[in-house]
C-alpha cells in the first residue's frame, strides 16, 4: 500500500513539473514567477482593487482577460536600494548603482510581450516614463566605482559620501569606519584586483553568489583584511530611454506602453520600479531564475561612432538634416538607392556583415487618412518577416542576424516619402527625400 502511494505521489509530481515547463514555454505561466512563487518570495495579487497607489505592476499573461476579473496575476515591480538618489544620478562622484540582496532578487518580476505594465495613482500621471536600462554585473560585494591607479584600484569618498561607494546595508558597511582618502582593494579571495575582474563601472566581477571572500585592503601603506560576502546582485547605469506612451484602463490604472524596440535586459522605470524584460527571442531559453548566465542581458541598443557620438538611439526621432551633415563625404558603402515601383512600393537591399544585433528604423511622412505602411524583410535564407507602421515609424530589430544580403520592401506609401536609419549609422532615403 505504501509503495502504491509513493508511486502515485511521484507520478503527480512529474505531471506537475511537466505542466509547469509547458506552461512557461507557452507564455501562460512565466517560468521566473513560477520559480519565485514556489520559494514564497514573490506575491501575486489577483484583484486589481488591491494594488497599492503610486506603484508599478506587471499584469501577467493578460491577453484576452478583463482587468476586473478575480483570477488575474499582478506582480509588484519593487523599488531597490541605490547608491545615489535617482534624480541626482548624473551628479554623483560614483557611478549610479542598484544593489539587490541575493535574498530578495527573487522579487524582481519578469515582463514579456504577453504582459502589460501598469501604473496606479490618485495624484497624477508621470510626465515621462524613464526606462533606465541597467548593466547586469552578476553578484559582487557591496562596493562600486573602484577607480584605477597605475594598475591598482581604490574607492574614495571618505568626506561624507561613503554611501556612494559602499552599500552600508551589506556587510561591506563595515568599511564605513575607515576614514582615509583612498581605500585600495588589492586582492579578493587571493586573486589580484585588476582590469580582468573590474567592470567599466568599477564593480568587482567573477565572484560566486553568496560566497565569502577575504578582501585584502590597504589604507595608505597599512594592510588589513575584511571578510565580505558576494551577495549583492549588482546593476549599474547603462542606457536611458525616455518614453511617453500610455493608455487609460478601468479600475484606476493606466497601461504604460512597452516600446517595440525594447530588448532583453534589466530596467529601472522612473527609479522606482525594477523589472527584467525578456524579449520574444529569449523567452524560450530563459531559465526563469533571478540569474541566467546563458542570456546576454547587456546587448547595447544605442550605437556610437568612434568619437563617442550617438549615431543611433531607437527612442529618439531621426534628425535627417544632422545625419546628412555627419555622413557627407563618407563612402556610400552598401547603400543602394530604393527602386520605386508604381509609386506604392519600394524595394532595396542591404548587406549585413556581422552577427551582432541589428536595427533599422523606417520613418514615413504623415498623410491624412492613409492606410498603414508595411515593411517586408527577407533575410538570406528567404523567410520573409512583415512589420506594420505605427506612429509614422516601422522598427525592425534583429537580435542575431544572418550575414549576407537582406531585401527590404515597403508597401502602401503612395503620396508619402520615407527614410531608413540603420544601427550602423548609415541613412538611406526613398525617392524624393
């Protein structure tokens, strides 16, 4: 009898596990929330009336559902600890850093294209929605913005700004009592701190989650060591996108527009709502846990030229005049003048020479009562993909492009003009531009 009961328990557990995996892959149940909820670390609210004021929430798997239904899933986007006030993040001596203790990073919710991003407030609606993208540095000790000094690295700020460099709520807060101009980090866990394990924002990388490390420090020429724990999931300022779109909903909420071009990464919305976004290219492979080393969370969206000037920002309208000045006199490269067929369709090609993330933004002039334009993109393997115009713009994001010639065909453009800005910085114009 006991054996039969044991067999039944095993069968039921197996069925539940398989169902969980299937549901996570189909978008009905997000794997990240399933894992976190199983640990009891994340709260799922079912009734929209229970949402708190002045907060952002993710409405999970909301397509086809009514917001006032009693079986919805709403998950809070938490506000986390940062080293600098959000409004002052560009004025501090240290790099803007967000720390999430490893005991709490299960609270970071996952947003996908199957979800909605909600905001509830009695006071008003934010003028803008600032999607601050954060660079995911993995787990580290609670220290940020180490600066180089002839092969060595140190933190400063012992003039009252120590909390800009040290998370005083972590065990690194013990360093608060060291009143020195520069505190040098020589070794962590017996490994020298150098350019191989320091990020661009001065974070010590390569540490294991929740492991304790002996940190060998120098105050002047005096040596001392501290035992610090790598339990801070550490994020630093990466890219900043200012957006404005939203829609009114019933039940005292608005839906914040998720930009089409948003890619996989961590975002801190208006400095008060942290979430990870997993785009359609990565949903199937995401492990659903607070950390997934197999996903690159830091693929840049903004492109720069060799002089450090921004040449492509998907959140900004294209200034065609300034672009024309910048590229004047440069070689044409792979540009081919669009061929116009019948005034309603144009076709052109573009050669992609690497497998790095690629984006093309097609801007179409406005025409009253016109039908939306459609863009058809055919990669070298011949599998055509279509994109629809929204707000006089068509955005094409290709996370892992094939190398070779792509064919672009735009339709429904009678009486309209268009231009194309590629993430490489090149610009192409339709007939009459």
